[in-house]
């Protein structure tokens, strides 16, 4: 059965800390891995990764994929209170099926 | 960035009512739209995938007669929860993927919180 597992489930840090969120997967017909940030409403897109070893970066956020070991990490440096959210990892299996992990709930304290 | 509009944001209605939720891609054509359901503090569960002009593909365990999906154009998909009951109360989120296909991420609407009394 396809599955996506995220860790940790929950994380509390102070502003300025760096965090690393993990996503491992066992999925047939892997196409891509996506990271989303969900605050109160629907998820907003962060990154899409298809190739191993190529880091994607946007401001203080970066992500990388390892297709051999079947995982991805999302790094957030110099965290701010506005980074508090649930971070979701999803894997596209085949053409249409997105499988989501349960998410990592991040809280950044001032 | 890509914008997906979902309407309404919140619905409260009596048991037995049918509720229609609209999902529109505002600035791009979406060949494929997805409908998800999310329970509190849980992740998104894919309910169905709809392709413009064809029947939706439902995930196992999702009743297609209960959750009617129509994808009549490249910018609009609707989900109708028929004869809703309290157990249907949930957060429903749609997403749309650009016609470019697999190389494009899906973009989400803001979700509809459905409460059935």
C-alpha cells in the first residue's frame, strides 16, 4: 500500500531557529514530491521535486529529494512566527493520485 | 501565482439537504481537478479526480452517488453532497492542475467547511 510518512508530527521552536522536516515515502510509480504549507485554510504550494539531489530554494525555505533512499527534507532557516503552520508532503503516484502525509505541525514562538 | 477559487467558504444546513460546492481556476485552464476531504488535525484524503468532459474517478470507499462531481469546463468543477447527513460534516478542498500535466503542481482552493445539523 502506498504511504507517505512525515516526521516529526509536531515541533515547537523559537524564532531564529532552523528546522528540518522529514518526508519518507513508499509509492508505486513515483512522479514527483510536493511540499505545501497549510495555515487556517487550504494548502499553499511551496516546492515540487522530481530529481534527486537538486535543491530547490525560496527565501529561507529549501528542499531536496533523495529518490534512492525515498525521502525528502524541507529546511526552514531563521524561523519566524509567520512560519507557524502545518507542512504537508504529498507524492504524485502515476498521473493523478496524490498521496498526502499527515503533516508536521510547526509552532514558532516569539 | 495560480488562483483557484472555491465557493462557498462555509455552509451550515439541515440534514437531508443537498449542497453544491464550486471550484474555479481563475487564471489558468485546468484539465484535471481534485476533490479532497480533511478531518480535524488529519491530512487530506483524495475523494475523486475529475477530468474535463469525462466522468470522475472515485477513490475506494467514496460513494459516487453521494458525492456527485461535474467538470463541465476547463475552469469549473462542482461537488454536490446529496442528502447530506451529520457524518458528512467536514472540510472539503478542491485543487486544480494546469493543463500542462505532470510537470505542474496542483493548486488548492480555500476550502469549504460543511456543517450538517
